[in-house]
C-alpha cells in the first residue's frame, strides 16, 4: 500500500507550494481534483487537456518529489435534473476520464449522481424509505430511466480509455451503501467500483470492514477519513442529520481525522482486511475535520496511519 493525500484540502495554495509543505511527510501519492465539487485548483482540466507541455510539467514536478497520482477526482452530479448543471458535470467527468488516460492514471473518482423524482423536476430527490409507495415509483424512474442507462454508456467510455471509476458511497446520491453500489456495478459494468471511504459508512451505522469483504474485487481506491457518532445526539435524533457541519456539539455525527475517531486496532484490522480481499493500492488522506486545521489534521493522520498501513509485500510462509 502507498500513503498519500487528496490535495483539495489546500486548494488556496499553488500545487508547488503544497508539495513543498508535504515533502517532510514522505508521502507516496497525490489525488488531484479536476472539477465539479472538488474544483481543479491543482489540475486545471482544460489547460491540461489542451497542452502536452503542461501535462509533462505536472508529471515531472510530481516525479521530482517521488510522487505518483493515485486518482483524479471529479465528484459531481451528472444526473442532476437541472439539465445545464448535469451537462456541465457530465462534461467534466468525460474530460477527466480523457485526461486520466493521457496521464496514465488508472482511476477516476466521483459520485453516482442523483436524479429528481420524475420529468420536470429541478432538484434531486434522494429516497430513504420504501413507503408510501410513491417512493418506489421514484426509485423505479431514477434507476431504470436515468441511472442504469447513463452509467452503462459511461462504462463503455471508461473501457475505451482503460479507466476504472471509483464511486464514493455517500448519502444524497443513488449509490449510498453496499447494496446500491453492487446494484449499479452489476447492471452497468465491472469497471464501475468504489472509492472506499469508511467515514460515510460509520455515520450510517455500517461496519466498513464488513463492507470491504462484501465489495471484494470492486475496490479501486481508498480514502483515509474517519467519523464519529455522538451517542447522545444520535439517540435523540438518529443519524440523518442536516445541521450545519460547524455545529459539532449538537450534530449526531462529525468527520474526524484519522486517530481522533476509531482506534489503531480498528485501522489495523481495516488495512489487513483490504489486503486479504486483494486491495494493495493507494490510501489517500481526505481532511474534512472541522475541529482542526487542514495541516494539523493531515500531519496527525500521517503519523497515525504510518503505524497501521501495511506498506511491504508479505514474505513467504516459511512456517506453513
């Protein structure tokens, strides 16, 4: 495994300055945003597509730091019922796949998207229950009229470019748990898998290690990010919490940097299970801990994770 970071946490700084900052951390990978929600501060998408010298400059800069690109990230909603918004997000996704091919990057990360309830809607509708039956009608429309046709076509685009797509399992989008990820993958193509982020699973009540086992063979990238559920607030209000992210005392859950959520034993088991199901790829730190700065969150996460990640190949079983 290799340890790196999603550089979006430092979007206010030029990439060169970010690389200067993180050099002492001795990381091995960077994940770069290319637009949509993450923005493209460190990998300006159109500029990179249009200029081979710019692409060569980027790769030379990273190579000089001993870094490789773990993934390009373009999290958006290409299924948004607002056609202009969906079209813009779709184009960024297409262009990111094209750029990944040009740069020799094998994974693009993003969201599955979420359509509206039906034709004529202007806002997405994330369905969370099966009754009243209107909601089942919405799901039927979303999956059969929008999700499956769109991602079947995108699977062909990915295949033509030699790229795998890692869905970030996230509430608010049609892929928000293990079942929905596998449903989309089975319907549309096995180059559609997961960018595995345990933080989004913890706060929905899932056990990420069991999800890793269920998603064996479908994990294309991994985020190192944690979350904790506040037992008092959750016992009163449940975990579907729309309070502002900076209302940490009253929220049912909050994101935490690694080392401030689950203990080292959990992370040891997590990385061991990833290896057992065949994933030995990048571990990319994503900082969204609202209680500390990005730099402090990153450095604490690096120190913590270096104790837990399995970096070297296993040796032969001389005892067996």
